């Protein structure tokens, strides 16, 4: 009989984003405890959560203040359906998120995960135009190499072949336009130049098809699951202007990049020019970090004119979408505790100092000839290992080697990235930089010796 959590899990659990045929080669870690940025397995070994447990953990594991908020809510009201009822955490969270947009976005619609939020935004966009008598506007646009989730609607606007291809016959047909990924810069070009070329591609599509397009969906500033592809904020500003000109809704998928990851609470805040009025999308999706890595919750915020298009005595013109745990009180209370941290602790200012510490610790990698496309934004760092030296199954090998150095880190293909919790100090930044470099050296010294020649899995 299996005795460890890993052994039992391999027999009982179907793990996400995992080829289970390969799972025994790098068995799952049986975690039993979390404390700050650390996770502890059943043997007592600790691991630094370098990717914030898939980008959700903001303030470390078992944070005392979030714990206290959830415990207090647990004794008051764990859950009640949000159809025909309401409760204080859902109302207050909606109010406070709207305040962070200056009241431009509001009317929070709650769900449980990022893909669900994207589904909601797509459905809202389609029905908005139908309710306005323009039912021909039912097509969608996404960036090449974008990722928005793995339910069928979200997958339709995702361009990661590993996730999409198996289900392609089931998916909506969508338009794909050039990504503003700054790694595409030609000799002499800047990130802004790449963004302008991508905007030209979007403009050409709108000029010929806007009458049928309902919405454009983007991940602001960072296309995360494609390998932390970062781009210039000019793209967001110009895309907003084009959407206004051609009457296309703009959806911002901030599921991975919201809650301070890019240096502002909402990544879209960086779209506006200095001293100019803020620029906002029509719909904004949040999830992941909004509860600090505690409970599933997602939110879709919308502009008032979009919300108003659903108001009618005819129930069929309302937005008839629901989840059983919509607006769960425990999850909303966790999210309020997260907002409290931002309001009380100057999280964004302190993160700028954390970024300086980690930038210094990672500086030796900048000139490493084995690497390319070094990039950093807010609390996200990434680099690509050169294709000619990465070797087979690089992501799997790097993940396994990281464990030996006390890191829980999962590359995406040959992209190594850090998205740590907001709790590192200068000493921990130095430790993290040293362990990352040691892991990289171990993996690249191994090369292809003994490696399986099968395609390298994308481990996110």
C-alpha cells in the first residue's frame, strides 16, 4: 500500500497541467504546512514558493491577518446564495474595488476562478450588443500567444497550442492579432515600436471587421502563460482609443497581473500618460491574488453603460449567469483582508524596495551568455534560456533541480520566471538569487545527458 502523500496522490488524484504518465518521474510534493514564503513537505523539508503557488499567494502562507478575517467570518456567515440575498463582504468588496477605479468600473459580478470570469466577460460583451439591437457583433479578438483560461469560451481566445489544439473543433472561431511582446523587437527597435506595429495590425482588423466584433480581450502588460511576455503600455492606450473609434468593447484580463503584480494595483493603471486622465477597459477580470491565495474567487467589473444595457422588465434581457458559490462570504472576506493590507501597509511602495533587492541579487544573470530576453516588471522577473542549450524537457528538469535547492519553481517551456510573495527582505532576496543561479548551473551542466527525447512540456 502507498504510504506517502505523493504515492497516494499518484494513485488517487488527476493533477492539473500534468502528463500523468510522467508524474512519477517528478512526484508531487506532499505539502503539510505553509509559513510566509515557505512550504514544508511531509519529510520536513522547506521550499521557497517562487511562483506564489500559481500566482495566487500575495502575503505568504498562513498570514495572521487574513487568517483572522476568515475565522471571524466563519463564525458569522460562511455562505449564502447571492440570488435574492446579499451580505456585507460581497457589498463592501464591490464598493472598494470600484473606488480603486475612481468609480469608472463597478457592479461586481462574482464567480470562482479566472476562466469563469473570462467566460462571464465574453458573454456580457455578446449580450450587450444584442440588447442594443446589434446582434451581428458576436466575434472576438485576442492577441497571438494569449492565454485566458481553459473552459471552452476562455480557450477560444487562448492561443497556446498545447492547451488549445485538442479541443479546437469545439471552440468559437476568433480573430488573432499581433502580440506586442517586446521580445519581437527588430534591430534598432524599442518595446514601444513593437507595440505600434501590433496596433497597426489591430487597426487593420477593426477597419475591415469591426461591424461584427464584440470585444477585444488582452492581458495588460504581461502575457503570463505564454512565458511572461512583457510589452509597452502604449499598446493599451492605443487599443483603448481604437476600441472607442470602432465601437468594440475592451476586456482586461487582470487575473494574473492584477493586485499589484506589475507595480500598480491594476496593471491597466499604467496605460495613461503622466498627468493625463486614467484609461480603463470596459470590463475587467480579477482572480488569483484577490484572496491572497486562500479561497477561489473571481470578479468582473463593468462600466455603467454596459451594465445599464441589461436593465429591463424582460428577464431574458438580464444577465442570467450563475455559480452556486458566487460571492462566497468567506472568499470575499479574505479579499477584503487583502485590500486592507494594500491600504494600510503601502504594499506597492514596499514592493518597489523588494524589487530593488531582488534586481541586485539577480544582476549576475543579466550578462549570462546562456540566457536571453531578461525582463522585469513590478514583482515579476523572467528570462529565456537559449533554445540551443536548454536541452530536452528543460522545464521538468529545472523544476526537479529547483527542489534540490529549496525552490518550488515551475518554468514555462524554456522561460524561467519568478513571481514571489510580497514578503521577501534583502537577505531572502540574496538567498533566492543564489539558489536560482545554482539551479540554472546544475540544469545546464546536465545538458541532454540521459534526457528523454520527447517534446518539452510547458510547466506553468
